[in-house]
């Protein structure tokens, strides 16, 4: 079993909107890593707080279960009335014989951003994948 957790904080402790270059600064592009003013490259963004954690339980070297949780909070000073997002998911990667693998996942997400929608929103997403690995392309021992 393995476990990983991360925490991110880009909401300045001094308070107030201190400008776009406070955490994301580059001497050439003062506004940081942006495209048309939109921050790129990070799921928390400006003036936010976030935490994510996931654990993987290894049933065997090829078979595993993974559980994930993520929470994000955006400051009221950055987006009108702020916002929150939380999601949780579970994923299974299983091998049925040496030539077939099955991946199944389900995720629940809930978010509240009053500037987009006045009430709490939520959704569920799922996926199912069956993969055939022809001889010479399977993961692991090529002689299988």
C-alpha cells in the first residue's frame, strides 16, 4: 500500500489582493504562467487553498485499487463570493489472464461557485475500459 498527500496555499497571508505576480512571477512575464490572462499549470490557481490525497492498495504486482480525495477553496477576494470544490474517486485496475486488463473508475464531484451557479452542483462520472494486449505488447514478462 502507498499513500500520498499534498497541500497548496496561494492565498496571501497578508490579506487583500496583492496582484497577479505575488506567487506566480517570472521576470519576463510579470503576470506569471498565463495565456490571455488565464493562469495555466496548476489546479489551485491564484488566491486558493487545496489539499489532495490518494492511496493505492496493491492486490498483486498488476492488480490495484486506488482511492482519491481532493478539496479546493478559492478566496472571496479573487472570485465574487469565492467557491469550493470537492471530489472523490475510486479506480480498479485488474488483469484477467495475461492478455486482458480491465480498468473501472467512478468519481463524485460537488462544487459551489455562486458566480457560476447559485446553488451547489454535483455530478458523478464513471468509466470502464477493457484492453486486449497482443503478444509482444503486454506489460510485464514479454514471454507471456
